C-alpha cells in the first residue's frame, strides 16, 4: 500500500467535503470576502491534491524526491489552506498571520524542486 497515495486520497475526499460545506452551510453565515477566502483555500488544497496524485503515481522521480515533494505540498496544504480554514472558523488572524504565507512558501519550494527534477530528467 502506498502511504502517500492513501493520504492524498483522503485529502481529496476532505477537500470535496469542505467545498460542499462552504457552498452550502457557510454561504449564509459568511460575508462575501470570507467566503471567497474559504473558496481559495479549497481550490489550493484541490490543486495540490491533484499534484500529489501525479507525483506519487505517474512521475518518474526517486522515492526520496516523491517523499520530499509530498511533505512540502502537505505542509503547504496544512499551513496555507488550514490557516484560512481556521480564520474562517473564528481563530484570530492576528494570532496566525504568519502561517498562511509559510504555507505558500512550502508550495513554492515544492514546485521549484519539482521543476528542477524535470529539468534534470530532460538533460539526461
């Protein structure tokens, strides 16, 4: 059993649940800007779930690189999307202001490492 794909699949299901929850339960409770932020968190989570599926099932990367990328994208989802969810549910943005950009940094580093791996494959 591939642990990374199992985790990714569960994250995909959670993403759908959160998207449906936002579209139905939160639509009446949040303002336009808060709902837009929540939707951004769901979108970024889904984009990176799809990237994780690609990395762990189709990409011709070493196990070490797959695990590194999986860690970076999971941390990106947790910090970026997770902090937006937390703020949506009442955690003060002043307490966790640094978490969202840190998640974005995890995403960026993951994408750059993936680009470097593709570049190396092309040059061989």
